[in-house]
């Protein structure tokens, strides 16, 4: 730091910001991380599952010291109609394989830990401070403005989350459109660890992840999720913002109905609501990718829309972490040259292009459009339930062969539609 | 130049405490700590004397787990902090707290004015200030909602139940302040950064002439109080509003809620 100028100011102490701060401080840069919450994580939410691979690469064995909740060893996808459900269960040792495993997390604890790693490495964390604006001179970002205070830096990393007003101010991004974001709501419901383990068939330390499609979003694009934490369950819904209200149900009403569904109610029975939160999720995929860098500025994580939202499942934290890492690498390289102009920071985009981030985002790029197809959220859950109903409901009437009954149900959706969706879906997934 | 000390308590954020079950036990599982609310007013008083009149201004605290508070308090204006952090102070009451604080303040030496909040956000026993005054041999002025420094003392307005009392005194004093004396600051970015460069002095109990064993106290039980609802329905059965209002007034009188 020369005089009062930091090498790098990072706005936001979510996973993307803290990782960038951690790596830059480790490399000996003078780093300031500014977080508007009273502590890192205080304002943050997530569904609950962190895929470990990208953090494992930076902090090997992190799960032993980080406040993770449970290691996911069991995955269930459930299709819901109003009164019935069909589930697919996957349990495998493979899920627990190191570097491929995933953990449930609660952000208030997890983000604090990650931010403390950055502080230990030498970054300065100023929490309880909101950055209101950027200092921009001749098109180059040279610092931040927080209240009355101005603070300068050679480069600013915007890690301020999905609704990054600062990226807009830097001219990197347009205002969010309703169809580019989904809304997520979540309750944390407390239950004793042994009750959770009995209910979900888990050993201590093991966790379950469940996704729900269909009636929980009233047939709209989106889905429900349930993650087991140590002593609580994270239960919530994610759905496209432009879809809200079209079914006449408010967001809290939808969550309430989801909780009352016969497939969900027994899982949370006797639990105590300890936290309620709502948050936006970027879901435009590649189509909403902003300009990722400019003179003296980089955008990472949710602020850059680096989230894979496959409708019923959201993945953002591992991308946030990897993009924070790429930004740190680009800044370190820029510092060596003493040049923070856009052409030099373009290295950040190269790193992303050659990483799993762009590979996976590209793979899923048609997914948002595919998801716009409401059949997946309305007709297919009904189809699955109808087929299973015919299989299992015995009332003394003559049984029809499965092929025939299944076909008659499929005809309701339209065989051509079904094949089309299966083909498109198969290609994307 | 006057030397001013503000005392503060690092308390559990009451928003995080949960009262559980019939036994009304208190659950402290997911708690965070904070600088006690009225103590923030006390710190703000000192900070403004420091900024506007150039007084020397220090913060003082003690407890079993207060180191997490240092950065926070230093961003609110004090030039430095002196504190005792000792496991023996886990469950202190105001008698022990005031002994420790008095010890620290004597160690600092030549303090002209000590400012405390009127009471803490957790216990609100309102005892630490007056006890501290007694232990230090200082004047004690409570319920203060306006404070000025004079040549050789202070001028304070005390907000009492039946009026405002203005007191002037010479010599050192311990003042306890009410929340309406000022609006505590939310530390700015520069104040937070400046705090990182300030000094803090950790003192051992022995260094202030106290013995940790002699101070050790044990709290046997703490539980929450809950006001039971009486579930009285005033206007059941098609009663008119006038009748219901009269019945309500009678009920409130019977309860002693209306004189
Ligand atoms: C309901 C829901 C479920 C999800 N489920 C999952 C999941 O299971 N797995 C997964 O991997 N991802 C999930 N995600 C996505 C994941 O939570 C995000 O992708 C991730 O948190 C992005 O991290 P980030 O660091 O980019 O941003 P954030 O975590 O949003 O952090 C941004 C930080 O910046 C701060 N900030 C913002 N503006 C300012 C400002 N002006 N000044 C100072 N500070 C500021 C904020 O307070 C915040 O701390 C989910 C998201 C939602 C909403």
C-alpha cells in the first residue's frame, strides 16, 4: 500500500470476496474487504449445499476446520402433485469421495469462518460498512465511496452479490430484468441431531439433500429444496421472479403450502422455526453474463451472474469461490506489471474461460429456456404420479398392462412433446 | 487537558437469546455479543469531548471474553483501551465488575471523568456507576441526559421522574448517562480503519491488585420471565361497543392497570 491507497479493495465478504481477499493477502498485497453486514454472512443466505471441489483446491482439507454442517451422502429428487409424490433416491459412497463431495452449510457461520481466513492471511475486513459508489476517473475505477469516506485502490473487485449496483455503476452490467433472476425463500427449522439422523436414515455427520419439482411451485419454473444441517433443516423454494403471483399465491403462502404437503410435513414435524430469509438468485446463465472486467475493476461470483440454476437446483458457491480465485490470480499478475487497465485484467476472463465455470455455464446455457417450458413443472409430476398410481393402487378391478396405462397417461402430455423435451433435456443435462 | 474514560460491557445480544419450554430456561446457543446499548451513548459522549475539546479519551472494559470487542469499540472514538480479560469474570455481578473497572481506572491514573451507561442491556442493575464512584472516591451523578465540561469539573442535567435537576461539581466524577443524551455513531470506514492502528493494553487481575479466586462467583440459575396472558374476552356474545368499553375499563381498574 502506497500512502493511503490499498492494492485492492474488495466489496462484499461472501464466498467470492473472502476467497479473493484470502489469496491476495497471502500473496502479500494490501487488501481491504468491505462488508455491509455487521459481520460476514449476517445478510447472506443459500440453499445449503457447497460442492467442495473449488475450495478444496485452495484450502485442502477445509472441511475439517470449517463450520460445515453435514457431508451429503444421499440425494433424492421428488416429483410432487397436490397430494402425491414420486421419489428417486440415490445413495452412494461415490458422493462422499474427497474433492467431489458436498457439504451442507449455514452462511452466518461459514462466511464468518472464510472471512476470518482472509483476515488471518492479512486482509483487513471492515464490516458494517456499505459501499455506496465507486470513484471513477477517466473511465478507470480508482476506489470506493462509503458514506462520507473515500478510499482508493489500484484495483477494485466487486463481490457484492446478485443485485450488484456497483457493477451497474461501473458500466459493466445493465439493471436486472425480472426473468433473469429467481427468488429464493428459506426457513431454518431446528430439530435434534438424532431426530434428523433417524428421519433421514443418516449416521452422525452424514447429510441428505432433497429436491422437489412440481406442486411446490404450483407448476411454475422452480422447485423446492431440503438440506439437513447438524441440528436443523433448511427448507425452501426457488422460482422465477416473473412467475410470482400468477397463481394467486404469495411467496410465503407457497412456502406454507409446501410445508404442509404430505411428502414434506413429516420430515419437519416437531421442528422449531429459527430463521426465515429471502434472496435473489441469478438465473439467466450465460445470456446475462456482464462485462467481467474494466479499467481497474473486476466482477466475481453472483455479481457476475456466475450461477448455474437448473430450476430445481442452484449452484453458485463453488463458482463464486473459483471466480474469486481467478480474479485474485489476475490481480496478482496485473500487480507484477503495474498495469490494471482492462486489457491486462482480461486475464481474468481467460482464466474463467478455461475453467469449469464457463464449461458448465455453456453446457447449461440452453437450460433457462428449456426450463421456461412449464410441462416439466406441471405435467410431468402428474404423469409420474399417474403411472405409479396405476401400478400400486389395487381395488379389485382388472389390472391393465403397464405399457398400456403408461402410454395413455403419456398421451395426455402428447408423446411428441414428451420426446421433444426428453431430447432437449438429455442434450443439455 | 482532561482525561476521560468510558466504561462498557460486552453483552449478549438479547435478540439472540431464546426462552425455552415450560421451565423458561434461556438458550444461548446461537448468540452474538455487542457493546451494551447505553454504553454506546457513554462512549459517544467521550468521543465528542475528544473530537470537539481535545480531551484525552480511553475506553475500559472487563469480562471473560472481551477481546472480540476491541476493534468495535476503538472504531467508536476512544484513542486506546485498557481491559482485563479473565475467565474468572465469567459470571460477575456489578460488585465484582466495579472492583475490576476501578482497578483499571486507578492504574490508568489521573482520570477526571468516568462515563458509564445508566444500566447494561442485560442486567440493567444500574449499580456499576455509583459503586465505581464509591470505590474511586469520585462524585456520582446518575440519570444524566446533558453533560458539559467546566473549568474544574462538570455541569450535568439529570432527568428525574419529577423534573430536571442541574448539578455542577468540581473535581472528578463518575457519570451515568441516559440514551437520549446523544445518538451513538455507526462507525465509518475511516473510523474502522483507524481503529486498527490504535493501541490496547491488556491488564492482568494481579496487576490491578485483585485476586481472581476471590472474585469468582457462580450463578445458580437464570431464567426468563414471561407475562402470562389472561385470555379474557371482553366483547363476546354480541355485546355493544359501549358496554365492552365499560367492562374493559373495569377490568383494567381491577388489575391495577388504571388508577
Ligand atoms: C435460495 C437460494 C438457494 C441457493 N442454494 C445454493 C446451493 O445449495 N448451493 C450453491 O452452491 N449455491 C446456492 N445458491 C447460490 C449461492 O448462495 C450464491 O451463488 C453465492 O452466495 C454467491 O456468493 P457471492 O460471494 O458471489 O455473493 P454473496 O454471497 O451474495 O455475497 C455478497 C456480499 O456482499 C455484501 N454486499 C453487497 N452489497 C454491498 C455493498 N454495497 N457494500 C458492502 N457490501 C456489500 C453482502 O452483504 C454479501 O455479504 C443459492 C442461492 C439462493 C438465494
